[in-house]
């Protein structure tokens, strides 16, 4: 009895049950929750219809289809190595790495098939072109500038693919052994040249200092002589004034002082000296002592 009743109930409401199930399926198929790190590309009848961002989104079931799930996280290309020739014809091997993220999935999925391979090929060509514009020394010393130029060129090239290049790096610049040996010889020669220049500058400075010392000594001697000459001129002027005011006696007094000083110098000499004096020298000394005592 109960089984017949349930069968009759289901048969009478089968249409409603099917409608409820269909409605549930429509809701399930029509609601899509997109993660924060992804975007969904929606197609309707095989054509691009919309791009769903993170969060809850609604589409038309049976008409709209999630064709592509694209990650918008930053990606790193595998490190690549390519040969390039510098402006001064030196063969170098450049190791590069590029970081990028997809910002417009609708461009990426419909314009390029293999994103990583396309970017790697683009980077290789741009690196060779930029290296060819610079000498080896510029490549070694201006690596930051070179990285900026490569990143800007890659960004321009991949902009139509909906890709943003966030960073480009030059990991290493390798040279062949012959070039390394030549650079080492050049470095040693430059060091030797600098040492010679430093030694020459030191010798030059020593000569300049010695010349400055001699010049200073000569200036001091000349200055001393000038002071001495001024003193003698002053003394001569005083004597001349005294002679003018006091007559010949002032001159005799000065001569007497000189004679006494000479006698003292002879007496203070070291060792044994034999002194020969003129016959009138004793009388001259006597006159000098009389003048010093005030006699006439």
C-alpha cells in the first residue's frame, strides 16, 4: 500500500522533481567562485564573451563555458644563456632571467600559444641587439643600465600579449679563455703603469719639497742678513752722530772697544797660540784702556 502510494506520488510530481533538479544544476553551473590568483576566460558559442575576476561570478549555463583558467601570479622563466658579440667584437655569453605576469588573459590565450618560449626568444634577440651597441667595458660596468634597457625593450615587445615584465636580470657575463688572458695582461700592465706613475709623482714631490726647503733657508738667510745690515747701518748712524756731536774722541772710543773685544777673543782661544803684534800695538791697547777709563 505504501509502495504504491509513493510510486503514485512520484509519478504525479515527476515533472516538478525534474524541474527542481534542473534548477539546481543551473545554479551550480551558473555560479563560479574565482580564486584571488586566477582569472577565468569565458566563451559563448566558441567566442570570447567575458573575463571573470576573483570572487563570485555568474554566467549563463549551457551558453557560457569556462574555456581557460589563467594564473596571474608572477612567473620566472628558466635561466637562459645566449651568445652575443659586443661593439668591439668580443664574444660573450650572457645568462639572463626574466620575471613576468599575465595582466590581460584575453590577449594571452588568443594571441600566443607558448608564452614562455615566445618571451625567451624575444629576450634572446633583444639581449644580442643591446650587447651589440656596447663595448665590453661598458657591458661590465653599466650592467644596471643594460638591464633597464633590456626590460624596457621586452615590455614593448610583449605588450600586445597582455603580459607585464616585472623584472629582468643578467646573472652572469662569461668570456672565453683567450679574452680572459688578454684582459688579465691588460690589467697587469695597467697596475704596473699606475705604480710607475705613483713612484714618479713621489719623486717629483720629494724634489719639490727639497727645493721649497732650500728656498725657505735662502729666504731666512737673506732676511737675517738684511736685519744684520740694518743693525750695522743703525750702529754706524749712531757712531756718526756721536762723532758729529763729540768730535774725534767718540771715534777713538769705538776703536778702543773693538780693540778690547779683539784682545778678549784672543785670550779666550783654546790651545796654545803664538800671536805676533806690531810694535805700536801695545801702545794702541794702552790708549784704548785709558779711553775706557775716561783718561785722555
